[in-house]
């Protein structure tokens, strides 16, 4: 078990000690999305959904999720985030796709990839919850890391 970072000498899970890691600026960008029907698309765009402003509520949920990632993912360290920015865009070329992009930033000893991914997931789930009355056939699209910067492993950028 010696080569696995998240196991102790007894083979039990542990949170990695990051006290010797260099503090650097770290960023991460994650994406997700939700495919909705036309009525849901129109309700979100026109602001007529019965539960309220879908994008505003989903944005707050995403920020809260990023800030609380260590409470969701057992081995994540609690982080002081410098910023969380959640952006929305529509792709209506073939279906009604509400695209989500999350940017997270901190200055610390560990990365913010999980915070960005958790925020993207929670944002998508909140959109589903806010809109399910108009159609439960919604599909949450793949959630993935687009890029990350900082840390000893260097930068990462997903090739599209």
C-alpha cells in the first residue's frame, strides 16, 4: 500500500498531508449541461418557471457546492476559495442544451478541480430540480474538467 497516497500503512483510507506542498495560485474550469424540452427552454429564457429564476438559483447552488466540496467528497481538503464564476450558454442547434461552465480559483497547497466539478454537477442538478415539473425527460450532460493550472503536476488542458 506504500505507493498509494490515500492509504495509510494499515491499508486504511486517509486524507493526504499537504503541509509540505508549495502554496500557488490554482484554477480549474469544469463543464456540464442539461438537455431540456422546448417548454422548459422557453420558461427559463422568459423567466416564467413556477419555482423562480432557474439560472439565479442554480448559480447560487453551484457556488455553495464549490465552497462545501470537502463535505461531499471525503478525501478533499477544505479550501478557502478566491473565486467561483458560473456561466450559462444555450446551444439550440439540434436540441435545447443549457451549457454550464464553472471557473474556480484559490491560492493554496492543493488544486480546485473537485470544487469546479462539484459546482458544475450541483448546478446541473439544481436546474433539473427547478424544471422537473415541465418534463422529467431532461438529461444531465457529461461533466468534465476542461483545464487546471498550478501545482506540482503542472497545467492541464483538455483537447476538444
